[in-house]
C-alpha cells in the first residue's frame, strides 16, 4: 500500500466507449502524474499537475483528457480510444518544486481497448 | 533534465552483491539522484536517493563520486524477489519524474 489508490484495476472498453480512470492520494502531496506503460516499454509521462494546475502535457492525443479537481484526486477521461492505447496506466504523486522528490505510485489500471 | 545511461540488463545469482551504474554527465548542481524498482504490472517503488558521497538504507546503498557524473546502486545479497527493472532518475527543482529504459535485473537460483 503506497498511499496512492487507482480504480479500476482492470478495464476493458470498446473504441466507442467513454470511461474514466481515478486516482486518489491522501499523502498531502501537491503534484500528481499520469503515466502510460505499454508492454515491455519504459514509462511515458503523460500529464503533470501541480497545485491542481496542469504543468505538463507531453503531446498526448486529445482522446485522453485529464482532470484534477483538487490536490487529492486525479482523473483520466478516455474516449474514442484505439487498440494501441491498451496499456498499464499509472498514477503517481509527490511534492513538487522540491529537490529531493520521492514519488509514490499507484498499482495502475490495466486498460484493454477492443 | 539530465540524461541518464544504464545497462539494458544484468544477470546475477542469489546471494551475490549487485552493482548497477548509471551515467549522468550533465547533472545540474541542484539535481538529486533517485533510484526506483519496478515489478511487472506494478508501479515503480522508490528505493533510495542521494546527492553526494554514500547513502545507505535497509534495502540498498547508493555511491556517488565527487564529480557526481555517475552513481552506483548496490544491492547486497540479492534474492529471486529482487528480479525487477531498476531506474535511475536525475532531477531537481520541478522534478518531472521522467523515466528512461531502466536496467532489467534477473536473479537466478
């Protein structure tokens, strides 16, 4: 248990569906992150939120839409996904703007697009 | 962000000490060096972090030479459960936590 909780753990969705991934942390961190990890590939940083403002968007397609309503919650809204979007989606949190940052990761959501 | 270079993979046997070296030639003055461990289908887990010289915790040791252009993660007496991917990250203020390919460590019996 890392203090970062992701739901659901597994998700199967069709290409025309709309779904959302949820991430929650109560560690008092002020930054939250979304990562994508495809099979046997490194983690790809997708979005970074600091104090509920998006500070990083690494050229992610618009079919992925993040939302950070407060410092404890982060969502990733999914719509019109493609099969190549199937991956493990990981959420993390940390203290932003500090030099010795330790990040805590959730267990991830295994997404399959059919 | 400083670029890091690690070996793609390493093999070891149970009970041995494993040293994984990471190169980061353009490390900045305020950058820290952090190592993470990742098991399949799980999120990475923080192992150790340091700025200079040597840091030790209950899991590993981190050796950083004076020029800070490289660092070595040392895992004492590895077991099969240490088989994982190990990532070296270098960053400081506004750390964006960008992961490289990491080092696949395979521990054999």
